[in-house]
């Protein structure tokens, strides 16, 4: 019998108070916790996941546009949930750099997330990379940080499309070519092609890439958040 995983989604008032004062948004229905019973995923999550996120009953309030949100009606939609979780964990990690902000720390963050951005938008991937490359020229790094956050939220505002995911997988495949065998290369190419043509789910090429990283370690690839943007992400990807 399959177990039923639970994710407990938290809104951190401390983190989000400036955006979500109660008097500005009467559609926010859960402020501390909301349990999501996701029967489509067969395996039990290893840990309770505490994240800062917003769950709405109906329409998203205008002042909340752009930030990670999840409508109540989408709680059982794997695409919507995966999209929500990716953006929440991305933003939470980015906010950790805020107190000790430096160009070096922003480059570090961006280098880990660049292929996740590519999976959303090739143009967004290129522009965000140029923004980071030019960050040292910015006279006000705090203002640049706010602009960078806004841009990342903008380019990730819609779930990634299969074509963009496929292109990202193909791009990442290039990093493996020098180290993997001919059989491994052929298998990876087939899995990416199967995903591109809807014969496989997203977890299959990604899990194989993770297997290849265990056989052929690579520090640069191992840090890429694309492979695991949030805990147990590949459980969701089995449905994508």
C-alpha cells in the first residue's frame, strides 16, 4: 500500500510581512500552516518541509503578483506544486545572501541556479547572466539585488515548458560527454529524446544524470540546483 506524503507549507510572517500585511490582503487563508495531502506521489517524503509561501483561496491580490503563490484549487496539480516549490526555495536561498551582500555571493548563487533559469527562459537565462556579470559596476548593490530578485521572479512566473526543459537537459548533457562511455551517452540521449516527445517523465533523464554524477563526479554540476531545486523534487518530476 502506498503511503501518502504530506508537505506542510508555512508562511513566515517575519519574512513576508512587508508584502503581506493582513489589512492589504483578505484572501490569504493560511498564515501558519496548511497540510497538502498529495496522493499522486507514492513515496513518503523524508522530512517535513518548512517553507515561506503563500496559499490563496481564489484570485491573487495585485500586491502579491510575482511572488511565489499557490491557489487552493491547484493543490493537487503536480505542475503547479512543482512550480511553486521551485520558486519558494529559490527565493528563500537568495534571501540568505541579503545580510552579507557582495558581488561574489551573487555570482555564487547565480552559478548554482543558472540552468534552472534556462529551463524557464533562454532569454531570461542570458539576461540574468549579463546582469550578474555587470553587478560589479553597480553603485548601489542593494538596489541591484532588489532588481535582480524581481527579474528572477518575473522569468520564473510561469512553469517551464517541455521544450525549454529538453533544451536545458541537452545543454547539461554536453558537460558529461568527455567522461561518460558511449553506452552511457546513448542512454542519456535516448532519455532526453523520450522526454522531449512525451514518452518519459522529467525525472528519468535527471535521475540518470545524477547516477552519472555518482560514477563521474563533477563539482560544478553537483552544485546545480536544477537537479534538485527542493527536497524530493524528483518525486514530483515523475508526474511531469
